[in-house]
C-alpha cells in the first residue's frame, strides 16, 4: 500500500469516528432537552396524585436547612425555619433591652400556669411587668407612659397603632412621689440590682432573701386580674385606656374581651398523654 493510500485510509477512519461522535453528541443533546422539557409536567403529574396531607408535608419541609434565632432576653433559641409554619411569624418581637425585670426574668417570664401562660406572655410584648405587677389603688395616682425597648426613653401616646404591631414600645406605670410622677426603675434601683446580680453567687439564703425583698418592695402580692382591664365598661377598666392613647375602636375590643371569660372558666388543663406517656395525672397538674 502506497503512502497516498495509507493517508486516504486514515482520513476515512477519522471521518467515521467524527460521524459517530457527532451522532452521539446530538443524541445526548436531544435527551437533555427532552428531559428538561418534560420535567415540569412530570412533577405536576406527580403532585396531582399527592394527597392534601402529602402536599402540606412537602411544603412544610421545604427549606428546613435554614435556621432562625429567637432572642428571649435571657437566652437565644436556634431552630429550623419552616416556611408558612403556624408557629413562626414574619417579624420577630423586639427584645426589651431596658426593662429591669426583663434583665432577670426574660421577655417571656410566665411559665408556671399552663392554662394561661400564652396569654400572659403575649401581653408582655407591649406591657411592662410593672403595669400588671404593681397595682395602684388610687386613681389620681395613676399615670402611664410608653417607653422604648431599645433606649428606655419615654414617648407620648400618639401613634398607638404602631405600638400594637411588633411593638417597639411598652406601657409602664409611673410612681407618684413627692408630688411628682417618677419611674419605678430609678437609677439607684438599677445600680443596686446590678450589684446584687454580681454578688449573688456569694450570698447566703438570708442575705439573698433580703436583697430580693428590697428589689421587689413595690411589687404587689397579687397581679392585676385580667378582668380589671378587660372590664365591661371604660369607667370600670383598671387602665385609663383612652388616656394612654387607645382609640375608641381598640377600646371596644379590649373591654369585655371573651378571652377573659374563657380563661376564668379553665378548671384543669390537660396535655394529651401521647406527648408524655410516662407522666401521671398528679405530675401533670404541678
């Protein structure tokens, strides 16, 4: 075979290989296009076969790798973020950086009463602890102000609706002292509380008890009952709702609130045993 014939043979081999490569590449491209083209209809057909529970579960599980942080004041909780989950809200409540009670008890301080703790903690977002736990007996000694959770600065009652959605302000009572209204959380009390917290691990039971009594000396033995604020009429309401800035429409929602009646009718609160199979009736009532 001459050199020219060998060269011609090699060219034919290369041409055949090239043709096969071209056919193979074209086939792969067609398969890829068809896969992409038919992917969405296939998924739609699959979703049509799914039950409502399966669709809900699929939606619930989307994005579980995302994390959310909840700052409770005294600790931070991290958990998975599940889109549209009914326990999650779009905007996190603002942490109260100023309130003296919060510095020890946290933003969600009520946890003893299973029956009503959710209602109480909901109020903690826009009412200072002192509002309910320092009961002012005489009406002419009652005065309230809104304070910023960030700075502690007082603000007038204008724009009350802004305080009610993801409230950045809380309502606090003022103390009548020497003919003037002053804050319960004075600079002197703040300094004492900070010092008390610093030396708390070193204190014995009796000194610790005396210190706590001094800090809580203004706190009432029993908090203001729900029905005192959610009274039948504005005149009977413990809080001067109109004076602190609530609109007439909002006042009508607060007065005679059905939730108060529901809370009062609670006699026992049962958690289904499937959540705690080892618990006895007595242990659940504690």
